[in-house]
């Protein structure tokens, strides 16, 4: 009788351990899927998105949105630069098949002036003074984007390597891997950045 109880007890421990391992494995797989296809933790590198994002901030990028949402003008996105195999945080300025230009600090899409209301004008004026320039955004000749091309530009125009330059050019849709992000560190900067 005691032997049957001991055997039942041992079997119970084995089943309990297997159940725990199964639960752990399921949680691990779900976490891996979430961190691959839903959100990813990244660290902002450089000052090209100042004052919207700062160098060294930790963010969770919204990978799922890049599959489920349309990319719209002025979205903050994360794009993969194939040349450097790095991730770049930039703002969508122009969409496929549009003609885009900058003249005298003004954005023109298909020949029409478009306000960039996301720009912090106090920051713009401060940067123009410290940079000894009358322009925050250098003039850019009109560029016609292709069927699958997006013009991505940093908010800190004076310190951003982006689609305005021939060495970078427009980004393809497949290169945009995330749309929007949650700033999680430092604590005082916690907020959603989407547009």
C-alpha cells in the first residue's frame, strides 16, 4: 500500500514538473513572438530626432503597426538602412508617387506648401542661432518618389543624415519595420511618440 502511495506521489511530482515546464515553454514562445512581431526594445542613437527623441532613450518600437497600419505623412517610424545594417528613427515626410521639395524652410508636396506642425519652433529658432544659419532645413530640389518610396527625415534637420541626401535616398516600404514607439526610459520622458 505504501509503495503504491510513493509511486503515485512520484508520478504526481513528475506531472507537476512537466506541467510547469510546459507552461514555462508556452510563456517563453509567446514572449519571443511578442518581442519579434509586436514590440521590440531599442535605444535611440544620435540626435537626429531632437527634440522629439533624445540620444540614449530606451523605447519599445511598435513592430505590429508596420504590418497592420498604413504609413501616413508625419508618422515617426523605424527603418532599416541596408547599407549600414542599422535601424534609423525618422519621420515620414513624403509618400509614394509624391513630388517633394524644401525651399526657404518650407515643405512642398506636389507643388503645394505643407505645414510641419510637429516641429518645435522654439527649438528651430535656437538651432538656427547656434548653427549660424538662416535655414533650419536646407533647400532640396524637387524629388519624385517611386511607387514604393518614402522620404524619411529627422526632426533635427541640421544634424540628420536622411532621405534628403543622395547618399541615403528614399526608403522602400519593406525597410520600415515599426510605426510609433513608447519611450520608457528615462522615467521622466515616458510617453507615446507616433506623429
